[in-house]
């Protein structure tokens, strides 16, 4: 059982480039979310989804888009990368319909130059 | 809004007990969590406590909740070098996000 899988593990982008961070879970979880982790700031919620076709914004959504076409996948798109988006990104899912008892992926370390 | 605070560092000797503390502000929290993050890895759910409990024990881990003071602690008995990691406290109001603390880096010295 793979759990929550994130790709890539590392990525370097130039300012203005776009890219998609992939997240997939094989636990049939309805709830999925994206967090970013920055030094001294804990984890902050970017976007979340409570089921296929439903997404909503978290506390730091600007510069990011998400979609949820299937239960398994929840990609995060950076539209035009900025140095302020340099961070470690975590995808998380839950078998509940809300953010309880989250299972996390291993993270994507993103650097924007 | 919700806020969760933790001290940044804790250093203990192997075999001693570790106590990691956390304070939170959201009185409507349903569950309170402790997550562990090892270097280069994601967060792993370590344990959690329902808000109407004041203590939960799970092998070497003891969670204490003082709801009046909005204070949560994690005690690790017989701390081992494998316990070295960052520990995050998090709270949930039953809504669509967890609010995380900044994390406490636990260093276990021989």
C-alpha cells in the first residue's frame, strides 16, 4: 500500500516558469490538501478538496491552482513561479471528510531562482 | 484566528524523558495532534487526543491536555536516538484544515 505519493522530490525553477506538483493516494480518501512548510512558520494550508470535482482555498492560495478530477489525484500548479514560492510542499489526505488524522506524502522541495 | 505555539528546541540525554509543550488558542478544537518529522521525510501521525480527554497513553508516549489553560504536552519515556526529529503540535476545529505549530526539534544526546 503506497499511501500518499508525491512527485518530484526535488525541483529547481526559474522565476516565471510554471510547473505541476503531483500527488496521488491509493487509500480512497475523499479529503486531500496541500501545505507548504517554511522555516519558523510551521505548515500552512494552500488548497484543499473534500471530493472529486470540489476544491477550495486555504490560507495561502495566491499563485497556486488545483483541480480534483479523480478521487486519487490532486495536482498543485504553480502558474508563474516566484522566489517567495521556494518551500517544501506536502500533500496530505484523510479518510474523513475533513482535515482529521491526516496522512502526509514525503514532500517536494522546490527552489525558485 | 487560531494560533499554536511551541518552543523551537529541546535537548535530552538518551534514556531520559522528553517533554514537548504546546499552547493553542482555538477552544473549539475537536482533536489535538502530535506529528513527527524525520529529516527529509513527511509528517507522520504519532498520536492524538480527543478534546474531552485529559490524558492518553500509548506505549512510551503520554499526551496530557489541559483544556482550561489550552496546553498540550507530549512526554516520551526512555528517549532514544531514533526519537530525534521535529515534533509538531496541531489542532483541528473539525473543519477543513489543521493549524500547526512551528515544530520542536528534539535532539537526543548519548
